[in-house]
């Protein structure tokens, strides 16, 4: 079993609060996160998350071509965590501690549910599908777009889901 929680979905836009068994997590944009006593402050350059400060300790995040967090280093350049992914987001290899929950394609990994939070929908990397259908078909003439549960184009290499709801 992957875990339990309360998820609220809306048909018209991002409405996905989650209350986990350990309490509520507070997010202020993509810059500040607090879960219990742990505080994360995130730093960006060019729209990419490059560093995170966890309870005062600064870590640098290194990403692959999809924007997936693959390596974390401390201020001295020492490797503290590493993650590698299979084509649709399953974790292939993990070492150490990655100080962020932003994983595959830079999306938040919900460890309690075993799903990625793409804001308007959750994504299951084991299935390579979203758990909820896209209410819109982005390109009706493209047969790949007709599968409303698949990530766009079902290529496994698209950096971000171009979700019209967010």
C-alpha cells in the first residue's frame, strides 16, 4: 500500500490540497515549504530550482535535461544525494539524501501516495500515466493526445506536462 491522505480535485484548475497523516504541509509558492518543524527555502535561476536551504543548511541541486533533480551537493561541493530515473519517472537509483521533494521533471514527489504532483493532476510513474483524465484534449488531430491519462505525447522525454489547467 502506498499510503493514505485526503486529495481534493477540481474540474477547472489547480485545486489539490493534500493533508497527510503527519499533518498539513504549508507551501508559499515554490519558495517556502514547511512540514512540521522542517523549513525549506528554495532558490531559483532562470526558472530552475538551483538550491534549497533546509533548517539553515544550504544545498545545491543539479538537474538533468528534463529538469529532474539528479544530484545534491553541499556548499563545499561534496555529493550528499543522487537520484536516477527510468523513462517515465520511476526511481532507478537513489543514494544519500536529496534535500528536496522536487524530483522527476522538477515536480513534487508525494512519498505518502507514491505519485508526482503536477498541480492540476497527479502522475503515477509506475503506470506512466496520470491518475485522472485531462478534461481537455490539447490537439484533437493528434492520436497520441486522445489518451487523456498519458503524459503529453507519451514520449517519456517531455520536460513538463503542458497542462492547460495550470
